[in-house]
C-alpha cells in the first residue's frame, strides 16, 4: 500500500523514490493529478539532477486544449514496493503522478485537511476481497 496526505489546499500528495542515473535514490514529493493520463511529470531541474535518459518528445494536450511537445525521459520509480520503469514528461510546475502510474490500483482520497490518501492494488479476478 502507498500512503499520502491531503494538504490545506486540498491537494493529494505522496512521496516516491526515483532512482537517479547513477543508481542513487531521490525522494520526490508529487501531486496526484487524475486529469493527467501519463505516468509522471518532473521539472527540468529535477530531471537534470537525476540525469534521466532522454527518449525524445511526446505530444501532450493541456486542459485548455493547447497541444505541446515536451521532452520525454525514462525513470525508475519505486511503486508499491517494486521498481517500475516509467515515462517522465519535462513540465514545470508541480511534479505530478498521473493515471498511467495508478492503473491497476484503487485510489482513495478523503478530501479533508490531513486526510490519509491510500493507493492499493486492485484484486485480480478470482481473488477474495
């Protein structure tokens, strides 16, 4: 299970470990964004600090309808106790966790200040609840 918290600004946040290119882990605080369909976003500064592998550019549609082509990187994130290879968009602003990383998991957000955010794997077909 992954745990996070709800801020006074009603943001659901969590901390994840991202492995830098040299193998060292770095803890990064993310905002959960259910409107973002990708895996993660990080700032250019954090991408340089982690020395992430550049993959090219990706097409991204913003909420206001604008299309952009931000740089795309590869990172290893610790997710539910396991390392996962994920795509990271280089976007300024809050570092985001998107729906691609949450796929296959149940997200529970009690939207009150200090609420405990929980993310748990969904039960597979045939498993008891």
